[in-house]
């Protein structure tokens, strides 16, 4: 991304002249030196200012294209590399208290050393920069506008969503830190505990202190204008946490979802190309830092770009994206085909044993790659449903749809089963299946139980990531539940199995 950003600028219409980039050192309260760059308009007077913390694994060169475009549009822009990364001093704080204190110091420096107007300060960033910006808005009331792209609001759910540890996403983040950062003893200890599956409360406490949701009341008290934009398939920070956080915000707010994995929807904008996410960022800052009457504050604040194409849809709230919830009961599994019915009222009097000794062809794909390619090609991860091993998975299929099924929001799988082990994991996949049996993955998520009672009936509710997907007439839905996926560190033993039983269902939000 940094290399791409060095070529080509997203120059706005009627662009003004700038000072060009200058590289500076900003000293944090504890003496740590942060590396940064600054670009400003040459027009007289004070200017609105935007501060960009760089993403995890990147440095302050990340935003060159957007910083140049914003400076040409009248903004002072400061981009900096958070502590512990690249040439900045100190150790990685993972959006902790030291990082948040650094934000206030960078704002102090910006007001004192540039033409920034202290009453018109904004924060923006991608990924790590997004999370830092959101949290900081609850600690420094000078921040009047935030644009958080591919960020998080609940780091606990990012690490342990569905009580299941994330493998691929954590490995990617830890690997980047090992190569490009100086990590602290605290960070190393927390990561060690995470992979060893010990001190879970301690790891969650570390994560909770680094979650914007923890500071929701303080953020609402400061009343900044907050824009959040993410991909439906974000495999590092899945979208449901943002819908909950968005609903709890009381100030000006906007939430946009689009196809893609982590940092994919906004990627081309970092290269200086036209990009719908960065267009929204610019309009948001223009409205809330420059006072432009561009109408973004009167538009419906929830914007969905469907995974199956079509025009963007806007809604007045997250609750309004669906009009009803359709319950699809899981029916008896045929001994001949190994497939159960999906639809109608949940039934009783049936059971089906599934062993979790092997994985199946149902899979979420590869982090960044699979959902990233979906954003570019429109092709999601697929599985030929007849090839799913019925001994290693439960499979339920609905009748062909007589008309389009417009899925909007987060579906939930309610599974009732008897496990042979005290701990275990289910992974639920929802597919759009064509006449040939090819299933296109709509959404998927895990759910685990820990230290329960073996051979006792239990239920598990798995909330699938929010999505916007149209199942066409002639296709049908399929639900697959197995025990393994490369995305996750599951809790299943080598000989474990579960006995699925009646009173299980899929709740599907539709319009």
C-alpha cells in the first residue's frame, strides 16, 4: 500500500497549492520520539486539520496520496507512525493508554507548529489507525470528527468472537509485529496466553481496555461526528461489533459496509484512485470540519453495498435494514442422503450424529485473499454442497426460492445438540446454492463451548456476520455445520462428535 501511495495523487477539483511534505519528529510525554510527516495549504490563516495514525505494520507514508489531496482542499494533515513501529521509538502499545496519550501529544504539536485551527481537529485512519482514532475521541474532546476505516470497536470479539480464538487473523498481526515492530513484555505475554488458551480473563481485560466500546459514554459526551466504513468479509474485525457500537452512538454518525476483507474497500484510495470510501471521508470532514453544506448530514446514515451487486442502499438506522426475520427450522436428516430439510417450523423427534475428526470442503477461505478477491471479482468462496462429507458435517437445504430472498443484516443459527466432549466448536456456513449444487458462501462464523458437561444436551446460538445478499429465484439456501476451519483455533478433540437434535433453526433477516 505504501508503494502504491507514492504514485499519483487524488487531486480535488480547484486544488490549491501546498507546502509539500516535511518530515518531523514529535516527542511523546514519556520521551518516545514519533516519526511523522506534515503537509499544509499555502493559503493564509488557520486551517482545519486531520491527524492520521498509520495502520498496523505500516508507517506514516501510508496516507501520502490522501494527505496531499486533503491539503489541496484546505486541510493541514499530520500523519504519524505509532510507537514501536518502524522508526518511531518505544514499544507497541496496541492502542493502549500510551498510544492514546500520544494522540493528544500529536494534537498539541499540530496546533503549536502548524496552521491548524484548534477548534477544527479531526482524526482518521485505516485498521490500527481507525481503532486508535475511535478510542482517542473518547479521551480528547478536541477531536470533532473521526473517519474509522476497517477498524474495530470491540477487540474482545475480534479475538474471541463466539468464544472461539481467531487463528489466521492473529497470526497475521503477530507476524507483522515480529518483523516490523518492537513489542513490549506485556504484548508478548498476552499473545503467549492467547495461543496457549490460558489466562483468558487477563487477555480479555487487555483487549477491553483497547476497545472503543468501553469508552462509549465518554465518546457520546464529547459528541464527535463519527464515520465508520468496513467490509462485510473483514476477517480481522468482523462487522457485527460495529453495528452494535454505531447503534449506541448519540452524535452525528454514518456506517458504510461494502464487499471485501480487511482494508480492501478503501485500498485503491490509498493509491490516489477514485474510491467511494475516501469520497465519503472527504465529504464527512468537509461537513464537520469545514462546515460545508454538502448534505451528508441529512442523508440516511447506514449505507450498504450488496455482495451480489446493484445500487448502494441507504437506511435511517441499522434496525431498519431488514423488515422481518424468517425462521427456517432444521428438519430430519435423511439416512440415505445425509441431508436434512431447511424451512418451516422447527421439528422434533429426530437426531443426527456428526464426527469432527476431519474438515470438510465447507470453508471460509484464506484471510485477506478470498474475501479480497470477492470484492474485485464478485466471486465468493464456493463449495460443491454434494461433496460436503455428511459424516463430518450437518447439512440442511431449503427448497428452491420462488422469488428473490433479500438478506439484510445478521442471521443467527440456534443449534441444539449433545456433545461427547466437555469443550468443542461448531462452525456454521450459510450458502446460496445453484441448480448444479455449487454453493456461494454468504457468511460464516464459529461458536464454542468451554468446560461444559459431556453427553448433556445443550444449545448454542451462532450469530453470523452481517451481510447484504440477494438469493435469486431458482437458487436455494443451504446451512452446513462442521467442526473445523482454517480461520479458527477450534476446541474439538480428535474423537469428538455431536448429536444434533430437533428444535434447531436458522433465523434469517430479510426485506
